[in-house]
């Protein structure tokens, strides 16, 4: 009889369960449209060429301190570069105005985007005690897990309208207007919403920012796809910068991941940024100290391997330019695969409308397939996607897109 008498069964993670199933599947034409990772047209991982170059330089340098402890807040040179990428400070002269802007941001290194989300959630749970956090319906399933573990009650705001397959802006606004309260947190996806691939327009972001300001709802951005979604760092962080620049009285925070845009998934590279209002920026050090207190009690400091690669790239103009090129390449392969899948479905005359596949943004498409159709895709065709119908477009290639489209066509016609 175990002493763990409080332990019950717990749901396992769908994304990583699916990954394992796919790995163990020996069917030659299997296709993984599950986990959000970039793949080449040959279905292979793609260590970015710029990352290989940076690794080589780091290896050649043989720095004596490369495996030393960093500070609890992480490698501060990396943290500052991460902040500059996110808020678009990078490469600019530090004017007095810009220095003042930077003073509003308290930043630390984290264990990638998940770690940044988690650190932010427990930091707010300790120091703000939000009455609830609003998550989009649907959202990345891990947001639920993270906020559940932080002990903050969760509520859902409408996001996706299955009838139109579009972003339900009116529904979102109506619920937040009626039920959002001062002291609530709202989780917002900075770009390339996971799982729907649907983002607010710039005009809609402005309305969301006004609502947060007026109702004193605290915005918590999850930025996992900056530069990966559109190929442009500026474009994919527009909403974060709008809130930051246009709402100087609003406090907010951002969980930043470098997993996708650097292809450094297993290296766990990320940062957390807490933005103070203009009038409270003298609290910056206290915020960092409190974050460090939480970090020290959990993992002491973020890992240094991946962040030294990012630092190497971001401190060299040529490497930075190469990185931008690599991001554009990833974004454009995904965009072309969206188009290829759409074209195939249209060619096959697959019942339904499929424009949403080309209209959605980023790594994923919310296909509209039912969980029964998803199950049939796996059983009959060895094509793996999440039961919500989310497909990771990067699992498509010129070699398998016809096969996958044919499989979609069959289940749409024959399975409800
Ligand atoms: C995904 O949503 O598939 C990725 O962000 C991987 C993950 O950590 O869930």
C-alpha cells in the first residue's frame, strides 16, 4: 500500500502522447501534424544554419566560464537582448526616452516559454492574487495546467466561432465587458494563436487594450512565435508593443520563448518580462528580486547552453541577418504548405469550405475536423493531429500533402 494516498489518476499530455505514438508507428507513409515543431520538406528537424554557425564559434572559443553558474536572473546579457528583440529596441541608439522605457521592464531568464508562463503565473498568484485568469476558448492546453498549478481559478472567453471558423471578436468583447473584473488576468497570444491560427487585427488589438485599461484587467502575453509566424519580428510583436507604448499606465507581462524562432526546442530558452507602469518603474528591482526568489526556490537559474547560442547570434550583425533569413524561410515553407493543402482539397472537391487553412496564421491550422474524423485519420491513414482538429502545418511536405489531403477527403466524406 503506497503512502501516496492522495494521488489519483491524472490526464496525460495529448501532444506528447501523440508524439510517442507517432514515433512508434512503423507505417511508411505516416504523417505527424501533432506537436508544433518545424520540419523540413523531407520531414526532418532543421537545426537553423545560423545556430550551427553560432555553435561552431562557441565551440572554437572554448570559453573557460561556459559551464559556470550564471546569476539567478539568468545570463543578463541574454536577458537584455531578449527584451530588446521583443520590444523592438534592438539595434537602436539608447536615447534618454528609450532608457526610460527600458526601466519599466523587469526581466529574467526562464526555462523556455512554458517556464516563463509558469513563473509569471506563480508570481501573480503570490503578489497580486488575481480572482481569476481568463483563457481563450480554446487555448494551448498547457495554459490550463499552468494556472491550475498556480491555484488561480480559470474562466474562458469566447475566441473561436465554429460556424464561421473565424475569430469571435464580438463574443470575446461581450463576455469580458460583462464579466471581466478589476484584478482579473487575461491570457493573450501575442501572435499565431495556438491552436486556432487566428489573431485579432490591429484595430481589434486596440479595442482589447482599451478594455484592459478601462476595466483594469491585467494582460499576460504569451509570445511563442515572434518572427516564426510572419517572418518579421516587428509584425509578430505588434500587439505587445502597442500595449507597451500606447498604454503606459497599464502593467502587464510577457512570457517569451525562443523555441520556435531559433528552433531550440529542447534547449529551453526563454524569458519573462514584467512591465511596470510609468509611475511605478522604481519598483523594477523589487520585481526582479521577487522573481529571483521564486526562481531560486525552483531551479536556481535558467540553463545557459541555448541562451549562449541566442546571445552569440544577437551580438553579431551578420548572424542576426542570417537568423532573420532563416525565420523567413520557415514562415514561407509553412505558408506554402497551407496553400498546397488547400489546393489539393479544392482539387478533390472535398465537401466544405477550406479557405480558413490559408487565412490562418503561424504553425497551426484549426481544420474544423471532428474528433471522430481525427481518430479515423490516425487509424486508417496514420496521419496524426490533435483531437480538436488542430494540425501542425509544418508536418506537411510536397511529398505527403497529396496523401494527407486524400485522407482528409475520405474522413470528411465518410466519418461524422
Ligand atoms: C505545441 O503546442 O504543440 C507546442 O507548443 C509544443 C508544446 O510544448 O506543447
